[in-house]
């Protein structure tokens, strides 16, 4: 059975299964869903009279069919997902969703990769941050009702128009509200491991409690650890992190949920860090949770956030400039020394000069 035939049968059979479970008053349609890091052909099931539906990724269920899963089990699984989701649908005042004065208190920020989310960014207000972009979401409910653990909605250009505000105003309000709704949390890697394992188990594994000053790697996220990488867009985050780490640091995009901070001790190699990020992304991070393959750097003296390669190029330029200045100073010093040396030599009187000039001629 090809995909189109599967899709037609699947949509009909899932609706029949839901009807048998007493969930018959639903609307079913298919559409392409654009989400951060992914887009897919979805079957959307919406209860009658509701604006909130459930999206099922049709390609995933088709893959299960190709992998040999019984078709009846696939239908049962899909109906289970829909029934569970309907039981957790949050109560949302749709009218309030377009009232900016109410919704701005629910604004948070998320960072995404620019290249893999070009379609999403084309329809949503955002701010560029190197090869990433900061987008804005509204927290609608605190319950586990969506893929990311809570009901949120991306602020699109259409929604911005309904709010009647500018993208600049949205950014200002998000910068104020996001750190309050989802404050940044920075912890040492050892501290996190001890928390996860418990002190006794950590001691048995030879993991000692460590003074933050001795930590080389830290994890930054939010208390709920959901889309926590967005903390790097907070106004004071970089300087707060620099204070905790004691100076400059590298930023490794672990995922959209958290970032790693590594002290720049002057010996850390950005290329090796980049290799590590790329390997982890390829083997341990799911595509929908990936941020980028790059490494970033924060210069705590100049207050500059940039790609690590840009930082290294800038440092190389400064070093070359310093070398040129040093060479220039050295040449000036040499010229000055020679000038002083000449100045110290005894001068011949006028008669000697005349004699020298007329040497070989008639004496005066």
C-alpha cells in the first residue's frame, strides 16, 4: 500500500475507531504542520466546537506499517493518542489569545537554528543571534499537554497583527517577562551529577563535591528544563554567567533545552569543542531538539557574544596589530637611539669644515 492509499484508509479508520469509543463528534483533516526543526504531513483531529486539535504525524504511522506492525494495532495506537490528548486539552480563552495586554505576561523566548527553520522564521517575528534566531512563545497552560511538556503557541506575524503591536515592542516585553516566568539557572556539571545520583552514590563513584571556582563546565537552562536554551537571549545572562565562571567562556548548544558553558582558560580549543558538539548532535540529540553544530564565545571584557571562529579571528587580528605596533615602537626606538648617538658626537668648527670642503685646493 503506497502512502496516499495508507493516508486515506488511516484517516477513515481512526475516525471509525474514535466513534466506537464514543468520540464521534470530531472533524478530521490533513495539513502540513510547520514546527521548530521539523515539518510534517499531519492528520488533525478537532472536537466539534473547539479550536484546539491534535496533530498526528502520518509519516510515522506509515513507517510503522512498513516495519510490519499490524494495521489494527496502528489504528488502536493512534486512537489512544487522540483520546489521551483530548482528556488533557487545556482550557483556553480564545478571545484572550488576541488580547495582548493579557497575553504579554505569558511571553517567553526560544532560540532556534536559523537555517533549519527558515520557513518558520518567514512567518514569525524574530531577532537574529549569529546563526540562531530568537522567537517568541505564549505559555497557555502549565500542564503536560503538548510535545514540549506544556501548551504553548508560537507568536506568528498574523498573531502579531492581531495584537496590534510592533515586533520591537514584543521583544521588549519578552525580555522583561521571560526571565521572570522562566529564570535562568546555571549549575556546575559536578553539582548536577551529584543531584542526579545522590551524595552517597556520587561519593561511591568517586565524584566529589566541587567548589564552583574549580568547575570547568556548567549547564544553563530554566527550572523546568524545557526550551531552556532561550536563556542566552536574556539581557543580563551573559554577564551573570561570566561572573559565575570567572571570566570569558565558550557556549556549546547541547539542545533547544539547555546549553553548556565552558571556561575559556586560554588553553581550550574551539575546534575540539565543535567536534564534540557535532558528534553529540549526530548520535544523542533527536533532530527536533537539535540547536546548532557550532560553538560560541563570550568576551566578558568587551561584552561580545559571537561564533567561536569569529572570536579567534578577532583575537588573531588583535595579536597581529599588537605585533605591528611593537615592531613600529622598536623601529622608533632605534631611530631615536641613533639620533641621540649622533647628537652626542663632537662637532667640527667652521674652519675645519671649510678646510675639509676645499681639501686638495689652494690654501687660504
